[in-house]
C-alpha cells in the first residue's frame, strides 16, 4: 500500500492527496503533526532519497531556524536531528510507493504518472 506522509494543512500535500484520489491510487495518510515522524522510516529516507532531498530549505520553517542551526545541517545525522525537532522541515509530501518504486519527496504530477500509471 502507498503511504503519503505530510501535514494536513500543507497545500502541496492537499494537491498530492487529491491527485492520488483522482487517479484511483489507494493510500494511507500519515500526518506528522498527529502521528509524529516515524524514526525507522526517517532513517530509510535519509539513505534514499537522501537527506538533501528531505530538508526543505525553501520553506518558512527553514527560514525561521537560527543561522547556527541552518549551518549545522551538513550530513544525514545532523539532518535527522533537525527533522525530528522540526517535522515541518521535511519536504512534503514524502511518499512510500509500497515497494513499487521506492520513496519520493515533493509532488510533481508528471513524475507521479510515470511512477504509478
């Protein structure tokens, strides 16, 4: 089963959920705010797609971090600590496609078509 990880009020997550529903893809939604960040999954995501893909450096959460914290995110271990402390820092959505094609971050309708259709 496909699992979509994100935050309910995120516009990108809303578009992604609508796309999955529109294309008949069964999925489970995991809300970081209500259910937390699953640490075992996060450890896998830090490997693939990789910590650089997971850290949303363009969002407001990143901009709100102090300079020292931003400068300290330099590898998987430091990214892990920052992401656990600030779940909104995770680029959304993260999608585990259920073993079909691994894990992806962000929403791109064209990429998703290639993944599931």
